[in-house]
C-alpha cells in the first residue's frame, strides 16, 4: 500500500469509527423531546430513485396535511434541479443534503443534523426500500416521536445491519419478499401508510423550458453516462450505434453531466469525420430540467440504466436501455403496464431465467451477463423496432 492509499485508509477508519459517530452522539444528546406538528419525508437516494418515487409525494403530503401537519422534505442535493421546479411547491420546507459531504465531513454533518434537529420533527418517514445505514441513522440521532419505514430491502446492507436500523423505527410497514420494481415498491409503502391502494402509472412530465442549444429537427439521444463503469458501453460502441442512427436519417444528441464530458468527447472522436456535424455533444451544457426537455423531444432515447433513462420512460418516449443484471427486477425491466415503449436489453435476455423472471438467480450469475455482453446488432434491432412506429 502506497503513502496515499495508507492515508486514505486511516482517514476512512477515523471517519467511520470516531469522527462521524462522535458527531451523531453529540447532536443526539442535544435532542429535544418537545415536538412540533411537522413531518419530515426522507428521500436521499440518486436521481433515478427520486424520479421513480416522486409521483407518490403528493399523496403523502395530502395524507399528513389532512392531519393538520406541516410537511418537509429532506432531499439529495444532486436532484435539486428537478425537485425545485416540479415538486418543491408541495412542501412547507425542503432541506437538501450533499451526500458526499454528509458522509465525509464531520463539520458539515453536524451543521445539517443540528439544522434538522431545530425543526423538532414529530414524525420522520423513510421512503426508500433499499436503505443506507447513515440515512436511517438520522432518525436514531434526531429521535422523533414516530419514525416510519418499510422493512428494509436486501441491497446495500447485510442482514445484521438491516436488523440494527430496524430498531431505530417505531413503525415498520411490511414488504413482500419477492423482487418488485422500485416504482411499485414505492406504491407498496405509500399504500400501507394511507391504508388504500395507489395504483398509479409511472409518468414524468415533459418540462416546458427553453433549451439553451439549437436542436436538430429529427434526432436520437444517446445517454452514455452512468454512476459505475460496469453499467457503460465503451465509447467506440456508442459511436457505432450513433453512426447507424445517422445512416437511417437521424442526427444524434449526446447530453450528460460535466463528469460525462470526457466520454462524450471520446464518442465524437470515434465518429467518422463526414458524420461529426450530425452529432451534437452537449454534455455539461444543460441542467437537469433542460436535459429532461431534450429527452422529451427525442425520437428515441438510447442509453445505460440510469436516472435519465427512467425520465425518458416516464415521458413515454421510445427508449432502449442497456442494463446489467446485478439489480435486475428492481429497476428494470418495468412491469408491462408501466412502460409500453421501452425495450430493456441485457446479455441475459434470451436465457430461461430472464424469460421466467427468475431475477434472484440472474443476480447470483451477474458476472456472466455484463453490459459489454450486449451486442450491437441486438441494440440496432431493438431501436429499429421502436423507431419504425415513431413516424
């Protein structure tokens, strides 16, 4: 282990075992037992998780407003650009957390926890099925009168940790043990809280915002970004599918976050010189809502299983999603009644396990079905099947 690796190792150990627990303990000792008539909804997951849950927020807010309560939201700073224009109006107050700072910077963590503590929440509702230890610990630190959650899912935490966080909640709603798509899992929790079935169809509104770039008349969007490398195709393969889109009459738009700029630049470099003017690299040039608006104007969206793929599916835009099978069943494929213009491509699509929806077995065999195993011809066929119905 080199000097840098050694330093990072000991810093992580210090944060995990001393610094962050010390902050939690200190703030927890200051907790007030005089509660305000306020509910805090906690949603600190990534963009895709928020997109898949946001339709249930009005139902929860109305439920607690009917009880005469104020409702606040604790959200992830990364999706503030979507929440503020679309959903913030629902709440009396919205707090945002920078997840990295909250889990790496003791001073920042203390500041945010004290800010939340000053609200003296009577009820905290954890809205996620697959949980993270530090998120549930917010209830343990703030000590609300009621802490509401579902039985924690199997991702992210080992069994012993799941048992530990369950002890921090006063109201645990049941969860069916079978693998369920996250949109429907959110409905399960909200139905349990409300006492009535929700039965929503997944949707995302097409944003009515001006886009700060000139878009071509007829285009396909390739969304190449993803939170993990294992969820991506290599740049040359994206370039190959882009060239094919161009050959059948479409221009190509490449949106993305600033972190995706290097990959999008590489994709353009692999495009033949004569076709580059038909590829519009806008990575890092649009905000979250503008990016969503671009997807909403696309003839088709093609990309990795990530937040904006769910946005496109929610807008009912023809969508082809490249996916591994490590989380198969949770985020993709969608239930048939929820995504009529989406094709989910995995390297396991033709296996009996996929056809029979044996998601648990596929997850155990995930190493056999990487995203790299999805062939270009299969991708073209899936795209063509959707584009042929577009005009």
